[in-house]
């Protein structure tokens, strides 16, 4: 038996039963693959079901208001995924007659679809024999074939792609990609792989060599930048001030009044320049949120104000109005405070 047959055989008996498995509908495959970027499969399942109930096909998603799409995505993070999903649905519905492109090359022309997602959709929905190379596959392939060079180097990436391509069967390419993904997610784990139960240990060069856990060799990541952020809960009566982000990070989502690098005195000075008169200002808690390249070290403040002068673009909202708006996970702790303060 060859690695491919051994893996497909194992996959037939041991695959993970997940809500988004067992379909070849490109809309569903695409949706699940976008959700699975950066998010664990178990977390994705619930979001996937709810999202499909609300937007059952590409036309429903294309017609939707962006705010409704972001609301359905609330808590999943990496919101550019949702905005791109929405834009790509509009291209498919309005320009491609509702038909998904059926090759990885064409799929990559859509917003938010990179080489990995294109290959996953093309192989699972259209049986195109292309490997879907993500962190899981890099690990599994580096170990199977003892690739000891840095996987961030373009020539090494190309080699890994070719090795993956060599494993693709003429039929069932989608199952093969999913078998490799499952192997990476359940057995060939980062850290300590469970080689004793691996269906392809007999072919694995790193296993033979004796130290599979040292692979893959990955480029060293820069630590994320720490940024102090003041989250100011401006309250006037039973309303709180919120603003819709226009910056690339968290674009389109609602946040409380945010100020970078400000302490209490800085907040007072800043508000004064906006014509805001605090009746009281107090620190109420701290929180931390990790993005890909930065960490927000948040200090939260409650600031009661004398009137409804706005410090900038935004709106005063009641608790009910606030609950209907999409907020990012970064605002979870502050949102909890806002709920209590308005409740
Ligand atoms: S034998 Fe071990 S290192 Fe090799 S593919 Fe299997 S789990 Fe991974």
C-alpha cells in the first residue's frame, strides 16, 4: 500500500465527524474553510450552523447587510474574513451567476481566498487534485519526508507543495486533504506526535530517524507589539457612547471610546479638547486581547458625562440598541461592564 491509500483507508474509518463534513456544496465548503482559518473545528461547528440558518446560500449572503454578517461572525475574530466572505458572495451572485469557480486558480481571484482555501474548496467541492497546504500539512509533510529546512523559505514551500501534490489521488482529492488535516489535528500533533497509532508511521522518515517532534522548522515569529489602550465607557443617563471602527483593524465593528497610550490625566485632557465635561472618571478594570501582530493592554474607565456631546463620530445607545450591534471579542470585558452599568 502507498501513503495515499493508507491515509484514505484510515480516514474512512477514523475521520472526525464535524458539522461541515460530508457536503460538496461549494458554498458550505467555502464557508467552513474560511471559518476554520484561525479557529478550532469544535468552535466553528456552532457558528457554521447558525450562519447557514441565517444565510442559507450565496444569494442570501450577497443580499445581506454587512452589519448583519458581522453580527453573525461576532466572537469568531479576524473580521476581515467576514467582510471578504460577504464581498466574494456578491461577486459570485452578481457577476458569476451564482456559480463558484471550480479551479483553485480561479477561486483565488475572489476576495479573501488564498492558496490554502482555494485548494481546499477546489479539492473538496470539485475533486481537483491540489494539496491544501496550511500549518497542519506543513507539519505532516515535513515529518513524513524529513524536510529539515525552514518552511518559510519559498523554495522549501514549493518543495512541500510538490510533496503534497504527489500524494493527491486521481479521485477523492478532497478526502485526501481532509485525511492529512485530520492526521495533523489528532495524531501528528505539534510538540509530541502520537506515532504509535499513526497509520503512516511505516512510511515516515522523521519517525524512522527518531525525532519527529523537532519538525517542522518554522521561521521565528516576532513577538506581538504591546499597546496600552484606554477603553472609556462614556455614560450619559441610560446610554453609552459607541463608535463604528473605520480603521483596518476591526473595521465595521462597534467599540467603546478608545484612546491609545492614555492614562487618567491624558483622558481628561483629551475629553476637554472635545468639549466633554466628565462628572466622574474612574478606572473599573483591566483586560488584554491578542491580535496577530499586537496585543491590546486595556484599562477600562467609566466616565459619566453631563450632557450628550459626542467626542467624535458615533452614537449614544441604550443597552438594547447596544446588544443588536456587532462588537469584537476584544470588547468582551468592557461590554460586560457596559451591560452591568446600563442594566
Ligand atoms: S509517524 Fe509520527 S511524525 Fe510521522 S506522520 Fe505519523 S505521527 Fe507524524
